[in-house]
C-alpha cells in the first residue's frame, strides 16, 4: 500500500477543435457549439504518483525524473501543436478533455514504473477539469 | 470489461448572504457558539460539480458541459445567487446555512437532475480558504 501521493503540475498551450469525423459540419456545430471552431487553451496537466517513502532520500517520488518523463512522452508532443491535426498519437481522437485525460494516462503509464501512476488531470480552463485514474476510483 | 470512467469537474460561482442562528437557543448562547457569524454577512461561493461516467465514444464526452451549465444554473445558481440563504425554504425550519448544510442542499437539488449515479462529488468553497466536500449518502 502506497502511503503517499505526489502531484506535480505541467503546462502546455495547444490548439484544437471538437469535431467527430462521423458527423457533418452542421451536426458538429450543433453538438459542440463554440468548441467546433478552431481555438486553443493553456492546458494544465496534473500528474499524481503513488509511492512509499524512501528513508534515505525522504522522497516518495523523484520529481526530476518525473519531469523528464512527462516532457519526453507528453509535453514534447503537444506543446504548441494543434491537437486535432498535428499529433499522430491523437489521430482519430476527438480532443475533448475526457479523451485527452485517457490518452495522456496511456502515454504516461507506459513510461512510468508499473503501478506508480495514480491519476491524470487535464485542466482545460480554470472552470473545467477532466480526471482519469484507470480502474481506481477517485477521492 | 467495463471501460474505466472519467471524472469531469466544472466550477460555478454565486454570491449569497447568510447568518447563523439556532432558534432553540438564547441570543447569548448563539453569540457564544457562532460569534461573528450571527451577524448577516455574505460570501462569494464557488461550487465544483464532479460527474463520473463512461465517455460516449461518439462525442468523446461524459456529458455536454453546456447542458451541465444549464442544469446547475437553473437548479442552484438562479436560486442562491444574490439571495439571502436564511430566507430560502431549505433553511427556513431552523436548519443553519453552514457550508455543510448548503453543499447538501445543492446535492439534493442536483442529484435528481443529474442522476445520483452520475453525480460523484460536490465541493463548495465558502471563500478561498475553506471548502466542504459531499459525496451523497
């Protein structure tokens, strides 16, 4: 059982638009409203790790190592890109906050030691947050 | 296997007046327990509504946030924004409009509209230093 949870925030800015390839422009405009128009956000991604305390270091997670991993597998692929057209790993994904949280979880879980990733939150604006924690339940 | 759910949180704000008074107690007892809170005052509240659900793969969404905004706006914000909470029927029978009681009142207003299984958590901020979370019963 991991006694600690560590959360670190990252920022990136990216363009996107919400559109389903299965729908016409009119249907997409009706479904997604303003979000159908190309626009962008200053995104915040919160990455939460679970860990146990290493008595030698006093740390339950190495934030420097986490920074390098997040930069390599996430930020380098999305910062100042158009999420809806220029990110191969998001091909075919409607770039809602829900889908981004799941996608980022997948990228990070594959790069971090098994079992360490506890939660990924995509903060799209100060008012909208999307959280994914795999099969865990959120508290 | 059922796909893992996504948690979606949207923040709303409203401003309201309240004061604390337990009608069963004397003025002196009220002042002793509640202090400055016996005097009518107000707060800028922030209500974070967290939904949980499967992503609709056709839309990529758990719920249309514009619809959420409309539902919460109609059920909670229109009712409590720039209102005296003590005058609301919810708090008329001596139920004190604490943050705890207010978040529960918000839950009772929203759960029937959103579905108790979809409403995961309400977090009500009374001011930037204090919030109460409620997860239903």
